[in-house]
């Protein structure tokens, strides 16, 4: 295990502020309350929504790195567990997908996604496995081309020779703006079996408040890329707006959607996402007294977070920090934060890109030192198995 210098206690204390923000390595955010019903879940996602039977997790938790699953990865970004075992990881800069045996750490190249054009923060980004993978064997990918970002699905034929197991991409949604910064890229299937995508505004702040634009949004679509039934605007894939750069999506046990967001210079955010609501960018960053914006549930200085992936486990949202080089725990009491966010692994593994629930009290955690902004050490990048409480 490599280690880095510890973060001063004063910085940690400053990070444990309540409220909201968005972030990236340069970043900004927003505010405002409201209640709505999430189609397909039957669950209210308002802050007063019902709490779990045990009234949530303890205020203080713990993290233990159990092992390094594999190392030597180049610019890993998306991570998707397969139903029958195995982890698929994307290489942002190589445009490839590699399968990891989570027991032995063996790496097997699955194939290359055609058309990927890596540059800046763009390339082959988020991955998701079809909810019907057992019968359709489809993998979903968010990637950058020479002209845009798009969502596509590809057939994964495990019977073919390694390196040639991906079919031709079937583009489901194109025209998502691309940029060397604020490029978004996370995708995930929700409990409703709809596909969600977090997009960035690419540095064009007007995208975020333009309800017809695809940048600076969380999008919701069917598995075929069509606007999902129950979206705020008929025939539109836009689910929420006013975002700067969303790179983390996760649902809790009550089917509420949580998203991380890169701020600009002041606040990074963890937000509870509600259909049709405005998350404020570029009018606000972090908690604000301006009406009409949804306040974040937690916020951090951008130097302490710059959040990418998020996961839900053991009653808490877990958030991977890039610039902050730490894993944040945000304990929840229903739809509210139960206690101050708690940092773990500060500086021990460098930049942290992706975190995925591995079942029960386990997480998969992906480092991000080979992404052009890190300082790679021997063995970077790696996937860790983490136990959390």
C-alpha cells in the first residue's frame, strides 16, 4: 500500500460543513426546496420522506481496505459489476473495456469501443450493465466522439476470443455537448429500469439553465434511448437541470436518487435529485438564499472533494474525491443528512474516481492517478475492495 502525506486537521474540519455545492478541479453550484413524486417508484422523494426502520446509520462509521483487487490499469473511469461475477472497467484514454476477475485480479481485454475520441476529460467514460443482461448481454457506455458525447449499447459476447467480444455500438442518444472540461459521463440504471446519465455544461454555463439543452443535466431515458414515461417534459430526456458537472449517481434503499456535482471555486455538492427541479448553476454555487433552487444535502470546499462517483451502502452515501484524494461518508436519516460528512483514506491512494456498491458492507473503489492530472506511482491505477460501516 502506498501512502501520502496526511491532510491537516484544519482542512478536514473546514470540509465538514453542512449544505451544498458542485465541484471539479476548478468548479461552482446552487439551491431551493420542493417535493415531488418519482414516477415508477411509488416513493416520495421530499426531505420529509419516511426513514428506514433503524432510523439510519451511526453518526460515525469506519472504512477498511481489504485488498487490492487488481492494479496496473490505465485511466480507469467507469466500473460495472456483471451479474454472474466479474467487473467491467473502461479506460478513458484507450477507449477499451477490460474484464477483471474480482477473485484473482486477472485482467482480460474485452474489446475497443469504436469512435471514442479521448481529449481532456473526454473519452470512454461511464459503463452500465443492462438490467436484462442474463438474456440480452448488453453493455451501455457513455463516450466522447470527435463531435459530441453519446450513449450507446454494445453486445458483449463472452464466447468470442478475448479482445474481440464487443459488437458494433448502437447509438441511443447523441448530441450531448462535449468539452475538454465539465464533460460529465456517469450512467446508471435506476430501480425503475430506466437509464440515467449525468452530463456537464462543458464550460458553456448557459447550457445548464436551458431546458432544451442536454448539457448540465441529469437525463432519464428508456433502455432504447427514448424519453422515459413520467419525465417532467413530455418527449424530453431531461430529468433535472441547473447542474455544472454531474459524475456520480446512486440510489438508496428507498429508491431516492443522489448525485455528486463538481463546483467551481467554492463548493462541491451532494444533491438529492427531484424530477424537474433546478439545481442552480450558474446562478448559485452551494447553499443559497435565492428562491427556486434546490439546496444540496452536503457541501465541501473543492480542494477537499472534487467528487466523481458515488455509491450507497450501510445507510450512507459514499463519495469518491479526486482533488480531495479521499472517500467521503455521508450518513443519512431518510432524505436528510444525519451527521457531518466523514473523510477516509485521505491521501493514501491518491485521486479516487469511482465507487460502486459490492453488496452488503463492501464497496469497489477505483483510483485515478493515470488520468493526466495525477502523479502515478508503481501499481497505479487500481481497484480496491473496501469494507464500510
